[in-house]
C-alpha cells in the first residue's frame, strides 16, 4: 500500500483501463437505469479501482448502464443516452490526459451535456504541478497544494441538510476523514480556480489555517456540475480498502437521485 497519495509503491505500474464503450442492440433493450459513462486513461489513485467497486455496489452493470471510455472520447462526443459523466482524478499526473480533458471540443461537449440536463462529476485533485483539469462554468484549475491536517475534511452546514450527506450512508465529520496516510485532498476549489458565485460548497479542508472548499456543485442550464479535489478513491479513505468508500457511495447515489427526482 502506498504511504501517501503522491508517491506510489516502488513496484507500482500504472493500470490502463479496459474500455467498455457501447451497448449491443440487444443489450440496449434491457437498460433500466440512468447510464453512467466514465472517462479515464488510468485507474486512480494507484489501481484500487474504487469507482468501479462503488458503481457495482449501487447496482450499475458494466456494459449495460455503465461504460468506461478513454479520455480522448470526450472530444468525439458524449452519447445522447448518457445521464452521468464521471471524470476521475488524474492521479498519474499525466499531461497527455489533462490535455485531452482540456481539449476545446471536449469542453464544448461537456458544456452541452450539462446544459441539456446531464450530471457531470470531475475530480480535479491530481499530481500535476500545473495544468490540471478544467470544467465548464469554472475558471482555472486547482493549485497543487495540500491540506493540514492532511487527513481531515469537514461537512459544511449546508451539507448536513443536503441529500449528499444523507443517503445511502449518513455522513458525519468522523466517517469521511482518511484512516491512514496523506492527503485527503490535492488542492482546493478556491486557489487557482474560481467557481460560479452561486455554487454550493459541501465539504472543506484546512489550508494554511483556512477552511477552503474541496467539494462543491453548481448548475449549468438544466444540468449539474459537481467538482472536488478529494482523493476519494485512495485505499485509505473510509472504510479503508478497495471496496466502495463512504464519500463515493453518497456522491454517486446523489448524482443518480438528481435524475430520479426529475421523473
């Protein structure tokens, strides 16, 4: 297990994703839930694959209502049957991956997707010294800085009244901190990046004795953008291991609840 979220174990080899990008005609007839598409080149953080474990836990079926694409597919176009787009952390610190996410056509497609009612989740925490992910509606990208204490995050007052903190797990300020290692977040949503003024901040961490946003959401058109800098897929996130983490479970469930509420 890595000692921190910056340096993997000495024998670590980046795990490229096995892509599952589209349904067969027969499979398309049995899709019942909202379709989630993950765009990534590598499995974050260092291969734990907790996004996959969480989506399977929530009942998503890979190849049926859950698909995994290379980041370059964002510039080609987001299929019209997509409900949720997830862009996991660039924990590998890949400049190529960041450039593909930053591509003007990819950004135009993400903006059109959210305007039409989609839910976009981008993990903006990474291991890049400059030039990380960007997001429609926001300006810039988070600085690569780290919280102190390095394991602690805090739910905001608004979060306690928000669906994100309530279901399926009742989140509190004790079951969202990291159990081991550092750091719970890479950067924040205030330094290096500017969010729309109407954004709702749901989680903060301490940077130079100041609580700063590390999870927030805002609307674009009919859709939602959810940004974070959390290392929520890392093995030390509660509960420690390679299964679903508490933050991931509630975040993905909330994204699906947004869609369910519109029906």
